[in-house]
C-alpha cells in the first residue's frame, strides 16, 4: 500500500510549525507510520543547499539561480527520501514543496509560473502531493508573529510586505486552479478551529 504525501504551505508566521506538530500527533494516534521533512532540505545534500539559499551573505543571488537550487534540492529529496518512504507505505509530511517555488520564485521574484512548470514536469514528472494544506493569513499579521517569536531572520524573512503579499496571492491562485488537491485553512481563526479543519481533512484522506 502506497503512503500519502502531505505538504504544508503558507506565508511567514502562518503557523505551519505548530500545525505540523498537530499532524504528527494525529498520525501517531491513528497508528500511521510517517516521515516529517522540509524544503529546501530533507536530505544531507538538500540541507547544504538550504544553507546557501537562506544565507543573508548571498544578497546577489539571482532569481534564476534560486529557482534552480530549489529544484536541485527537490530532485534529491524526491528520489532518496519521499518516494522510498511512500513505497514503504509511510505517509510523508513536508514543510513546503513545489507550491512554495511557484509562490516565492514564480510570483514574488517575478519569474512567472510558465518558467517553473517545465522544470517541475522534468524533475517530478507526474509526481504531486496527495494534499496540500495552505495556511492563509494576512501578511501584516504573519510578520507580527515572526517578529514576536524572535531569533535571527533569514534571507527570505527580511523581504518587505509587498513580497509576501505576492506569495500569499500565488498560493490562493494555485489552490483555486486545483481545488481537489488543496485544503485552504484560515490561519487567522482560533488554533482549535484550524486544527478541527485539519483533522477533518486528514480523516477524509484516510478514508
């Protein structure tokens, strides 16, 4: 039996980390074996690429370079971690995947969806997540949450609100184009309400 592949997306501060922990707990309670991973990253090589992508020293990194590094890490991730785990019947839960590339590099960096689609098809062929949770939140609220959690910000988090508004809108456009694959969650509502919606969707996937 093939496992399910779930991805979590959203603007900065939308609660992906908190809700990832909730999904882990839910899967444990159901007795479902799973692997948690992230992008960029997930593998030794992918984590090395992540270090390059998030490092504030590389302010001159071009959008095209950023895009290709994302897919280089993703190619390794899919073939050496995600697909093998799914083949073993495990569920895979990834903090970000290709939708983030469409949102960040395609929309916010201005490369356009049409530049990304051929690379996605080449790297992934027909491989897509079974369900993508999009945690939707007004950008101002998300950035307030980022500011209150403290810590050093990375190369993406230092962008302006206009950048993140493009990211947010791109996620909503993607979800509207393929509603059967996406679960858009209003991340501004109470955490309890958010997690009821998540558990409802997870129950549907198990069934």
